[in-house]
């Protein structure tokens, strides 16, 4: 990821001149699609991602003790815990709750977790909340309010935490310009496997502008239960190239699935695809014709496009360089459906958060649940969530109207260009903000810039409400 920040030229060095090349670099592996290597047990799932945004807040973390004591609700709890630690405690009901739920560790106040989320949570003073939320949001793929809250509540606590995160994430300028508006259409028919590896879904994203090593396609592989994602850059979208990635990497490092679901693309309906997987005992399934929504991978395709759009909108050919980072973001974000991170549900392993490089947390007091118990809990949550989603999707859409002075974004209509090496998929979706000047028809509005210059009228279908960043949190 560091190298992609530099402009450099790659030149071919002929093998005849490269006389000191080592043997391994010249070794050509023998490939046999029918042979699946044994899954190893020493595969390292992933390590903590280096955090550029958190590093900017290093001064905040170093002065956390002073900032906590300047916050009344934290200072009162610290003083009470200090007093109770020095004398035989005679506790009121309120004091008892503080004694039970809070602890001082290396001079900092933490709140204890619970059985579902057992980690200790750093108590954050209000003066540092805004910077911390925005840093975490930028560092973890610009996910929405639910995923951001679910992830941050594992390591942080402050009053009205969910409301503050909702306000700040909703006002993120880049998110508002790069995310599609969600639309609910049709009844829900959820895919609900009962364990990891029961159903794996795959799809292709592309063609994309040529990137590293001439890659033009992204192979997306998603476990339908754990939501664990693997992304592979491909030069060509062929059955053989997809099978190579599955057999030489996914089946070895992640799992050999019971069933693989795909669309009806020629890569997935070829004889070699069906023959190779069937011979290995993997069942092959397909979605209905002309119904891509039947493949759960479609949801991840949109997320992948959104994250790449956020980080590569200024240089579309960089997408392959950030693919590992995109995969990381998807696998450490807590799933709304399971309430767990995909990496934890798939491998029963947790990935440290960046804050742990700056703040030393106390050890959790809860015993780690065994993997099977975790899988059962996730299954129950998946069923409950699916029922609730089905109920919500039955509700009709709401009409959107604007008033004079409302801030809005305007949909862009960029086009792909092979000559310029840009693709429509990676452009920001909206421009702005602009402001409503006046309404000139039932669905038409004249807009104006911040300087008051009026712009041509726009239909409401091309507008989107814009949320401005709050100066103070409520």
C-alpha cells in the first residue's frame, strides 16, 4: 500500500542478464486441478492494519489521563474508585454500579464489557469524540453508522455514543458523494446456511481499468454464513484462472466448501468448471437467469466498489494496489447480520484494533466461547435479522421533497474512457454541496452555489439531501 503513493516506472530485465536470480524465482509449479492440497493449520489470518488516522491522534492518546480528568462524568467515577480502593467500601446502589462496571488501569478509566462483547472499553472524554470517530471511520473503509458503532463499542465508551456516531458518519462528505442510495425492492428470500463452508458465493467485478500486473477483474469469494471475503485480482476472467485462485489459495488457506453458488456467466457454466468442482465433491449451484440479486456476493460487489471509489476516485488504475486493504476492511467490520466480524466467525480469531498500539487495555475477564457456541449464536441472530428485514422491506418508499435553503448533492454522469484509463464505477456519484434556490415544478428545483450563483434546474431524482458536519455534538 505504501508503494502505490509513488510514481515509478517498471522496466523489464532480460533473464539472460539476470544471472544471479535465485532458483525459487525460476521454479514453475506443476498444476493439477484435481489435486487439492491439505489445509494448513499455521495460516496467519491477518494482522492489525497500520493506522494513519489514529497516528495523527497520538497526542490525544498520550494526554488521555488529563483529558479524562477534565471530563466531569469520568472524573467523578475515577475519584470514587480511588476512594473505594483505599477504604472498606460502604456502597450506595449508584456506587455499587460504578464499582461493578468500571475499573482504573494504568491511570485510565475503562468500562467492563459483557458476555457478548467482553473487551474493556476506554472511556472517551467528549472533547476527543469527534476526532476519534472520524479517524476510525476513515481508517476502516468509510462504513456506515451501524458498522462503525458496532466496531467502536468494542473498544470505546462515552454517553450517547450511538447518537454521536450516527451524526458524524451521516455528515461524512466523501460518503455522501460516493454511496448509492439504498432502495428496497421485492420480497426478501434470504440465504441462510448453518455453518462456515456450507455455501460459498463467487462473482466477478469488471472489466476495470488495467492495474497492477495488467489485472482487469476482481474475483470475489464470500462465505454466505460467516461473511468472510477473499478478493483476487485477475488478468483474465476465465474458468481456469478462477479455479487456480480457488484451488491454490482459497481451498488451502480458508476452506474447501460444500457448495459454490455463482451466476450464469460463461466462466461458471463451462464444462471444466463443473467437472473440476464436482470431482472434488463440491456441489455447483447457479442463481436464476437475469436475477443477480440472487447471489449474496452482489451486496459485497457494491461495498467493494464503494470503498475503491472512496480511495481511488482520483486515479482509477490504483484499484489493484488497495485490494488487500479493501478485503481487510470487509473482514474486520462487524456484520449487521451476525453481530460478529467475519474473521472471528470464520476462524475464531480476533484482530487487534489500532487503539491498542497507543493505549494498554486490561485483560478481558470473560472466558472465550468455543467456536461451535459462537456459530450457534450467529445462526440464531441470522434467522432473527432475516425476519426483521423481511418486515421492513414490506414498507413503501417515501417521497422526497426539498425546501428553499436545503443543502443537496447532485448526481454526476461521468462516462468510462479507455483512452483516459478511467471507469464510471470508480467516479464519485455526487457533486456538491449546493443549496435549493427555489422550486420551479412538482419535481424540479433551481440550485445555487455557496457564492449564490444559480445553476440549471435539476429533477428530484438527481438530488440527494446533504448532511453538514455538526459543530457541536448533541
